[in-house]
């Protein structure tokens, strides 16, 4: 275990403990019996990490139920601790301003707790109702003059696991096929380590029916879940995984793709992330579309005049206020961006979700692009 990994784990454990301690202080101030609160919070704190570990080997209805509880609590503790902190700051400001209503913290904590519970209920509903379609139109007909059009559908960050499984994937494939796409792109993080149904997922994905093919690239979770699993699943589904290369479709669209940047930390797997290699054979007389899981370090694609880049990874923060946190790491958070005059970047907010089955302030999406060239 490296020093960096040890530092990361200690940071996560410290933050996890601090959030539970802060929530404990606030809930106990409401008069909740500490004899009940302490074991309850300990149990909830340990449920997600331990059930996620156990479900890598064992899967049964009890573990699946505990996984759901732990996953929902993971999002809940983030939201409770954040909004309790905001509420405390506002109360202290009001108290300094001489407002008598700010003296007693009980109503502030109670109102905050109720508001957070309502947000959690909404976030659960919003996540589980499925992705929305996000439509874009990109016109490169002036550049190529071929008089052709292609409908492109992108999914990203599906995160198949114990919350989103093969039933979700079936519905997703059916929705994509109803869109009658010419191309389908899968831009990484298709599944998580605890996903139990690789063969069934491959059979479902094989039913995708775009006119010009389906293409995929790896995301960071493919390396955490096992790159071999991902490659085997895509091979069984008949979907090529782009290995820092360009493929040419029958209508003359170049589809380039790179492995996720995480590949460079997993050197023993024999793969890498090499954008320069992927774009080396680009033909500037034909349109080029690039699949890259993370929306960063894409300057070579702009320099190569790639027409469009399809990315994901950010989840748009998934749960407010993480949008602001993710924004600090990724300039391109969600939606469409112009990288100069000839390159557009589409950042998918994620077709599923990771961890907490919650979407607060964000939506899952299927990206649909009408591309003229």
C-alpha cells in the first residue's frame, strides 16, 4: 500500500467520522436519545463500506437491501452535515445581528433536518426515474460539404451495480433504439465492481441497433472493476473498445477513442492513455469525433481540429453542493462547450449515478446529437 493511498484512506475516514460526529451533535440537540442515536449512526456509517465489500463475493436479498440503505445514507450524511453547517452559520450571523429568534438552535436544526429529508426524497425520485434526453445540433456542413447527417447517441457513467442493474440496462437500450441512431457511444464507467451480471449485460448491449455501429472507451471505474471484465463484456456484445485509435464508419465519419487517464496508473495492464497516438492518423478531409471519458487535457484534440469530443465523468456534481467542488477540478462540468471555432465538447452528466441513488440539483441524461457534415 503506497503512502498516497494511505493518506487518501485516512482523509476519507477522517471526513466520514467528522460528518457523523457533527450530525450527532445536531440531532442530540433536538433531544434525540443518545443511547439510540449513537448505535444508529455507527450502524449507518459502517453499512455502505462493509456491504460493498461483502457484495464483491456474496449476493443475497439481505446484503442488497443493506447496500441500498448504506448508499442512501451516504448521500444523506453529506447533505445533513452540509446543511447543518449552513444553518449554524446563518443562525450565528442572525444572532450577531441581534435577532432573538436565533438564540434557540432547536427550531433551526429541526427545520434544516426536515428540509434535508425532503431533498433526499426528491433526489431519490429524481435519480430512479431515469435519464432525460439532452439534444444538441452541431453543423459542420460548411466545413465538409458532404450533405450528410448523423444522429449520435451517447451514454456515460451508467454505473451498473446493485442499485442500477440489468432491468435498467434493458430499458436504456430500448430507449436508445427508439431514437434510431446512426452511432452510439459509451464513454466509460459502465459498471462497478459489485455488478454481478456481466454476461446478461453483454447480451442486452448486443441488442443496440445503430446504423453505423456502437463504440466504447474505458472510464476510471473500468480499471477499478477490472479492465479484463470490461473488454470481455464489450467483445461479447460486439462493441469495439477504442484503444487510442481511430475507426472509420461506412459514411465517412472518423471515430477516435482513448483509454481513461487512469490507465497510466495501471501500467501492468499493458494499456495507456495516449491522445497523440489516437489522433495521429486523422484525415482532415473527413469529420472526426473523439471519445474521452474525462473532460480535461484535451488541447491536442483542439489543435487537431477534432469536430466533437464526447466526455462524462463529472456527474455534474450529482448532489448539490458537490457541483462547486467538482467545478474546482474540472473546468468543463456539464453540457456543451466550444473549444475554439472548430471543436465542440459535450460533457454528459451521467446516464446513471455512483454511490448514493440521489440526484439533487442535477439530472441523469442520454445525449443526442444531430450532426451535419
